[in-house]
């Protein structure tokens, strides 16, 4: 697939990447590029970097930050760092241990770095023993940005037993969400709900996700529905 940037909202673009295998399930990939107020670019969950994609990104501005939202979204970070050596590479919780080959410049925390705080907010959705994801909110577009915490595959994306398992897992439209096994890993529901409350306090207009169909409108309702499993007692 030849990636091509498309506008998702003011000052935010997305590009579709190749399908990758995750436990023998075919997962599409998607990245976001945000242009910050100073003109620099914030690249979220970078996909495979092709010459056409690089040319489109370069036309938007200089890449300043490369961000992995969780420890799984790391396949192409090395390629992007090689292509943009002056960009700062930020690690989600747990990623430094997984990718010791990469030289990270910083770690993503429960508050935005001062370099992008004027444009982007962020929250660590804690509470799971398996993985912590960093959820972002882009002020200019009203876009909440999720990697794996919300998955929304079309009903015909998977076939056979994989389709049945995906429906059981709760990652198929019209019932998007985190996979059921990941939900069960959230033993500290108090911490998770506190993080969710911060997310739902954002004025969400759109919801961008890495896997499946995003919500270009009614983003707040989309996010609330996807986290009904966590909101329940």
C-alpha cells in the first residue's frame, strides 16, 4: 500500500500503513501527524516509511517528535529515527525495556511535555498489569487519539473463527472497545476510572484510532460507548 496523508481535522493528518500480523490476526495500521503551533510536526505511532509518505510529511514541516503511544506500537520507530535524526524519540511505559536498541530522548508521562503542551494534552490510562497506554487530545481538532484501547473493525474484516473471536473480544463495529482479555487485566479499576474521567472531560469532537474505523464526528459519544466496560461497577 502506498501511504497518503489525508486531513482528519485542523492541523492533523492520518496515513494508512500496511497490514501486520498480531497473533495471526490481520491488523491494519494508521498513524497521525500533528502540526504544532511552532510549525514542527508530532508523529504519533509511525507506520512504514515509504518515499512518497516521507515527501508528504516533509511538505508539512520539520518532524520534531516521534511518539509511541504504548509498548506495542514500535515496529517502525527505528526507520523514522534514521530518516529524521534530529527528531526526539519518546517512549511509552514499558517500551524502553522492549526496544533497548533505540536511543530514546524522553518518556511519556501523565502530563504533556512542555514542547507540545500548548497543542496536545495526554493521560496515562493506568490500572492494567499488562500495558499502559498514553491517550492524547489535540486541541485544535478536538481529536482524542487512541492506539489499542479502542478497536473498531468492520464486521467483514475478519473471516471464520477469527471473526467470531473478534466479536467476542468486543473489537468489532458497532461495539468497539479494548479486547476482552486486556479489559480483564485492569485490576486497579479506581486508577483506570480516574484516567478515563480526565479523558471524558476533554471536549472531544473526533476520535482517532489505530485499528479500524475512527469517528470523524460525535467523538465524545464514540469514546463513552467504547469504555462502557470500564464505566460499569
